[in-house]
């Protein structure tokens, strides 16, 4: 009985979210574009359960590259309206669209000059009539047995807020390195604030071949280390180039299959992108993202190899292991 009822609740809420996909229209796309074009902030407002959802939406937007804040409708009319500017985009949240405290505020917000968007389950409501853009977050029914307690409706509001935030991440080209700057206390933030030298594989554990080696030797080394690359060094351990599995695939795609006897220097990429031991991991990640690479050689000021860094090491594949231990 208990488990079956809980399953019913989850199914109702899941169905409510899935139904939103059928309701998305041009209003959502316009809202995204207006937020991107606006020099102001996104201000989210609601009261009661919708207000709690609004706080979470504002927090998610703020942490993913969109300047946002929550404004309580009652506090707004007692002085907090001073934080609102004509350049802001205002998102009102109310399932019924008839929340009196919120609806009294909206004409004032419109008078300031903000663009108004509404998340509501009632597109013909008073709130909807005040709004320039209406996003339908309505659900067929609440999960509550009385169809009264905000359950499926608040879940739908939250999901729509997440959809807005994620689309804005893509639209604004928000990167993992930007995420780190707004989450310095999180696990990823702590990782990216570390230095390259703390997490890289030292030179004696890196896949290396000599400028005098053939491709057969280089490929054997690449296969043994399973990092998707082999570094080509001269006799002084200076980095001369890199061969990646992508280089091999490209060569095969061009029709060359008998390349094992070729000198490794004939296939390597000369002067590859590199980093230093004292660089921050978020700088190394930014370099990888910019140039679409997954491996970085780490060199000293004389271009001698000190180690190698793989994308998985930055993002934390498995446990977070430093040269001196694990964290």
C-alpha cells in the first residue's frame, strides 16, 4: 500500500513534467533571447510554495551564468522595489495566476519598464494578462489525494526553471571553468582550484617515445598506457610533438594503413599545446575546451617534459588522486 501510493505520486509528477514538453512554444524561446539580450538581471517572484520554487530557480540561474535574484512580493512593496531596474526581466510564478500579493505588484513592475514573463498553470488568469510572455506550467492534477496541495504543479514549475537555466547555459556558452568560479566550495570547484602539478601523471609515468622511434614503437607505447596519446621527446627529454589516437584514425581514414615503419616524427603534431606545473586546473581545462583536446603535456621553462594531464583527471574519473595521496 505505502510503496504503491508512493509510486503513484512519482508517476503523476513525472507525467506532469512530460506534458510540459507539448506546451513549450515561441514564448519560451523569446524569454531565453530576452534574458540573453538584457543588460539587467532576471528577477523571480512568487509567494508560498511557488515562492520557494522561485528561490531555487533564481539560485540555479545565478550559479550557471545568469545574474538573477528572488524578490518576495510583500517585501517588494515595502522597499525592495528599489532593487528593480527597467533593464531587468521579471518572472512571476503562480499556478493559479490569481495570487493577490503578486498580482498587485505586477502593474508596478510593468510601470518600471521590466519585461514580464509568467510561469502559470492558468494562461487566462489575471497574472497572465499582465505578462508579456506566458509559460504554461499547468498540470492535469496534483499528486495530493484532494488535488489541492501543490505537488505536481510545483514540480512542473521547478522543471521549467531548470529547462530555462540549462538552455541559457548553452546559449551563453557557460563553461565548466565558469562554473568553478561560482562554486569555489564545491567538489568540482575545489578540484579546479588546484594546481596542475598536484594531479598530473609525472614524466616517468607518461607515454613517451623518441624522435628516433618508428610508429610501431610509438603505437605500442600508446596502447600500453591507454591515455590516447604518446609524447615524442628528443635525447634531452624536450618535447617535440604528440601523436593522438585521433591522428591515427585520421591517417587510416585517408587510406594509409601500412604506417608502422614510418618515423614517429612524420606523423606527430609539432609544438603541441602545453601547460606548466604551477598552472591552475581551471586554466588547463579552459585550454582543453578551447582547442578540443583531452591530453596536455606538462613542460618546464626549457620545454622538458614534467608530466601529462588527461581531461578525466581534471573532471574526476574515479577518486581524486594527487601525487601525494588521495582526497
